[in-house]
């Protein structure tokens, strides 16, 4: 669990702030979901967040074993 809690804390706070930014952007009419450009931007932001989460999980659980000669 010592490897898991930092990821949970980091990405849960990041997800909450990302969600808050998206909601405030929609309420303040900074984002308009009727425009393809804004939908694409929000999709890129969410996909990037999930990609960083996957990268952090990969290096947290698989990379430490590489020094022992264990490959996934």
C-alpha cells in the first residue's frame, strides 16, 4: 500500500481539480460543447490525464522489477 497511496492521493486531487476546472469552464461559458474544437480539447485533457495515470501505474508496479531481471 505504500506504493498505492501516493498515486491515489495525487490523481484523486488532480481529478477533482480537473473536474472543477471543466465545470467552471462550462458554467462560465469559456467552453462551449457545441463547438468541435472545445469538445476535442476536453477529450485531449481527459485522455492526457488518464495516460499519465496509466504511465504512473506502469512505472510504479512494473519498472521496479526490471532491476531484478523480471520482465512483465
